[in-house]
């Protein structure tokens, strides 16, 4: 069964270019609820830990340098089938190959500076969300109760 949440990062290039609001607007128009969000600046060790899976890849050092170059916005997004739906909304990693109207087509500078990160599985959504947010920082629409 597909999960109800995913994780995203609005990357430094998109933050610097004042795309936070427009990207959040696209997320809202896509039917997602923002259940946690904050702006931070990654320290090098944080970025290295978060992207450890890519440590042996040629782009790793450039990725760490880029992701620590300025503030980022991290968020947990909720919607039924969240990971798959968000991957459709953001489009291909390469903005030149992304479909029209996707976040990366609209806001990415390049494949390396592709505006946003989106979890690629329910398992990674849970790991990535926990990396940045404690339980007390999450406000799920699925857990709300009427008083």
C-alpha cells in the first residue's frame, strides 16, 4: 500500500531565486498538505550524512558544495500515494527532459541545480523526514481529531 506522506527539499538555487512561494503554490495546487516545514542552512556534515548513499559517485562533492551554499526549505507533504504523486509533480531530474508544468521544468536551473528533492520511496520518505523533523514538529491531516 502506498504511503500518505513524502519529503521534499527546496534547494539553495530555488531559494536564492525567490522560488519558495511559487513552488509551495504548485505543491498546494497539486493537492498536498504541508504537515511540517522549516528553512535551514545545512552544515557540511549534515549534507554528507543526508547524501551518504551517493558518496562514491562522481557528483557527490559538487552536490555537498551546492546543498551547503545557502538556505534550503525542508518539508513533509501529505496526500494519498504521496511519493508517486509528488514525483509526477516535480518531473524529471533533468529539467530539459521534464514535462511542461512540472516544478523542475518551471524552476530548475540545471540537472545539478534541479530546484527540489523528492523522496523516491515510502521507506526513504520516512528516513528523510526523520532526519529533519522530530515527531512534535509534524502536524498530520490524517491524525487530526475534532474536539
